[in-house]
């Protein structure tokens, strides 16, 4: 029942639900206490509403947002409490007392201060919102960006300002209880004085040297930096904050380009969710600002997603435009007809080229270039199941099978995900396999965000894995190297502490202007963090037994790290399958739409070397057999052929193929620009020749003069 109430109220926990109930019930209690009248009861009810309101704000409760939508926002709630306090005074026969008039005057003055306070806060925030936000761009030497106001002045400023009435409310209640107006006026004086000081404290930040430069100066500074840096290759991205992973997957590739890289983002939310990188980043929310930006040195623009805002850069003819995508799969999104607006489309291997040919969406074969997948470099190839490395079943072998289903998607196509129809069957068969295997369950981050059925299935699968892990821990067949695990956990703690120290806490309080000014990455620290994350990953897998089932959510460990510790994978049609093929390990894909194995393989290139699972998962034995005895694996050669078909050859390395493609396209862009300049120069010369012709004569195309008006 409580869980149902939490879901209906859209709150995060039982404590949050209790706070919401107390706050909503507190206001009728305030009215009742005022009508009775009872000062102690009113004080108790007021305290409950203050505390509950504060707790919900601190938690960022969805209920707070909803109350604002139905005209019961923060200011209204405080005003109602104050009006009920005035009613309490009237019911206590204090209407002719000075404290009654003092309370009314106080609350009028207090609300009179709300307007300048709110205006100042909004003005400061607007002026400190940069037209262009950057990382790894040196604007500090070009323009002066002042420090932000102290965080305590702006963070949750409306709530802080309104809570200053607490002094007056307490003072008035005490005055009503002890029948002395003096203490009430002390509280009133403190409220009005502190509120006035709050307003005065904000005023210096809207004038003089504490105001950031205007948009024109900021944009000029960015153009000045661009003229000095001279970027050559741009990664352009637009999307929601949840799609930041699509640009993050290309950061390492951009860092390893031979040409000068630049990342252009269109949404501040993406910038805030961008992973650390040494590449210069410019976030340009305004389309006009982007179109006026000096990108004359850029020759290649890379696009990771097909979105409407791409048009703002696609309109620039001096650079060549390439769709690189954010994954490689047989989903319809991989052959979007929008792709024909680009000069080239880059695919991992031959499969991508054939995919466009079959789809016939207007992308010419000549415009497709195979560049491999540079992001797959961290994926290790399979060396077989290790022999008893650090505690396991009695025979020393406990293969690991990764179950990494995709999410339910935006429609109800049964082929989107295996979670709904096959997930529990897959997990049950894996956790009861004999000989035993270890199960790693890593669902897609979006799982359950659209479908409540998918969310419920995910929760049941999680419960299955956790229950099986507990049962295995109590099974005497499975041994544990406690000392080694304790040492690994100590390493984890040390590494996490060092990473936290390097990450620092100063960034959290910086606003956009300060982050732009100070957002240049420390390369040495960046490299140390990368090394520490590799060490963290190694220590993480050593911190628990190799036979222990795990549910893995969140960003760490990463999907590719899970690939590297797994001996096989079960998944759905998605780019995850194409990426896993790089490992050469056995894998299975679920035919959740029940097309049948042959039809499923015809429709989906990436499953041609997979064990095809029905929703019953009865075919899992074939996958486990290939893991336990690689020599008897019937699909091993098929996987090698499919890997090259999907991802291209192993040599040269994918990053080298990618750099070559960038260089070749840059040459095409430069050739086009030189040709255009030559044509413009020729046209200008012809126009000048015509303008300088003798009056009364017309120059023919052959250069001869026609007799005009001669006889």
C-alpha cells in the first residue's frame, strides 16, 4: 500500500511521502488551531509545515513542482501561514493590540521585499548565463569574468528569503502566549532587518566589475580564440541530457585525432553531463550565435545523431559533413533517410554499407566510408575460461555470462527487448546451470522509464539474481579468498578517495560563468584519473568471488569492462551485440518477436553467428557448451567472418582508418573551397572587364567588339 502511494504521489521514498502528508495535513491543522484558538497547537502545526516543506525542497520532490502548478506554490504556502497567524491573533482578542498591527505591517513589508529580491536574483542569474559556455578554451586571458556571488546567496534563494519570516512568526507567537508585545516586535524587527540586508547583499552583483561581460564581448573573445586555435575537425552534438552518452563515446577518438579537434554542443544539459576530456568544448545554445561563429578553418564536421539542430552547421559549405552515429546495429535508426543530407556516412564495416543499400533511403554507395569502430579498442579478445583464478567452484572453472538486454523503446514492439517475455527465463536457466556459471545482469539505463511492465520485469530479474547470489554464498562448493577480497576492497577505497580528491569539490558550487573561465582541464590530473579508473576496475572485479552473481547498474563498471570479464553474453538487437562481436566470444540473441531463427538472421546481420534464443531460453545450453569447450564451438569461424563484416579488418587499427578518412575528406573540402575561390575570382575579373569596356561597345563572349551605333 505504501509503495502504491509513493508511486501515485511520485515521491522517492516513504520518508518523502510522510513529509508530504504532514505538510498537506499541517495547513488544516493550522486553521483549526487558529480558530480554537490555541497558541501551542498553532506553533506545533507551524513547525511541522516548516520542517516538512524544507525537507521536500531539499529532496527536490516532484510534489513541490506539482503544488506550484496548482497555485499552491512556496510563496502561497508561506502567505497562508502568515494570514492564519493574523487570524489567531484576532481570535485571541488581540485585534486592538499593537502586536496585531505590527504583524500585519511586518508581513506587508516582508512581501514588499520579495519583489526586489526576486528581481535581483533573476537579473544576476541572467547576466551570469553566458551566451557561449566553454571547456578547455582560454577565455580568461581575453575577457574578465568575475567570481560568482557566494553560493549561500543564490542557492534556493526564494526558500531562504521566505524562511526569514520565522523570526517574526516565533516572536509573535511568544508575544501572544506571554501577553507581551515587546518580544513580538523584536522578532518582527529581525525579520525585516535580515530580509533588507539580504536584498542589499545582492545589489553589488548587478553593477560594476562584478557583472560578466555582455554577449557581444564574449562572442568576440570566442572568435578570437578560434582564430588562434584554428580547429580543423568538429564533433557536433545536440540532444537531451539523457543522450550525453552518445557524444561521450566519441571523446577518446577526438582526443586521438591527428587534426585539431573541437566539440560543439547545443544544450547546456549536455555540457553538464559531458565526461572529462582534453578536447576544447564550446556550447552554443543560440542558433544565430552558432551561425555567426568563425569556423572558417574547420574542414570536417562529424555528427553523432540525426537531430533538427544539425541544420545550423550543415548550412556551412566550407566544411564537409559526416554522419558517424552513436552505435552500429540493424535498428531502423541506423539507416535513417536523413543521412542523405551529409557529404559522407561512415560505417564500421561492410555491413553498414550493405544496410544502406538494402534500405534504399537515398544514401549513395560512393558516399559511404568504412572506418571501423575506434571506441572498441578497450574490448579484449577471448582467451578462454580462466582456470581457477581466485576462488570458485570446486573444479576451478566458473564461466561468466553477461545478460545485457536493451530497453523497451518508444513503442510496444515485442522485439525491442527480451526483458518482458524472456528475461526471467534466461536468468533462471543461467543461475541453475550445471556446471555452474556466474551471471552479470547489466540492463540498459533507460529500462523501465517508459513501460511499467518493463520496470516490474527488471525488478523481478534483479530479485532473482540477488537471491541466487545469497544462496550461492551459503553453498560449501564455492570457496572464497577472503584475504584477497579484503585487500581489493582496501584498494578500492584508496583509489576512490584519490579520485574524489582529484575531482575536487570546488566545481559543484561554480556557476556557468566561472566554469567557462576556469574550465581548462589539467592534463596531468586527467591522465592520472584515467589510470586510477583502470586500477579501480581491476580492484572492483577482485573485490568479490568470481562465482558471485551481480546486478550492475550505473556508469561504473562500464559495459566494455563487463565484456572483458565475461565469457559469453546474452542480449537483444542493439549496438551492444555489434560491439561484443569485437571480443570474438560466444553470444546469444533473443528472438522476442518469435520470427523464427532463419527469418531473424535474415533481418538482423549481427545475429548470424549467434545462438538464437526463443522466449523460453531453451537454447541456452548451446551457448554454455561453446563456453565450456571452445574446441567444439560450431560458430567460432562464423564469428570471425562476421566480426570483419560488421567492424572491418583488424589492421590497420580503427583509429588509423578514422584519421585517414578525416584527412581525405579535409582534402576534398579544401579542394572545393579553392575551386570556389577560383570561380569567384574569375567572375570578378569578368565583371571588371565588362565595367572597363569602351562606352558604346559590347564585349562578346569571344572577346570581339560588336559594332554598336557605328555606320
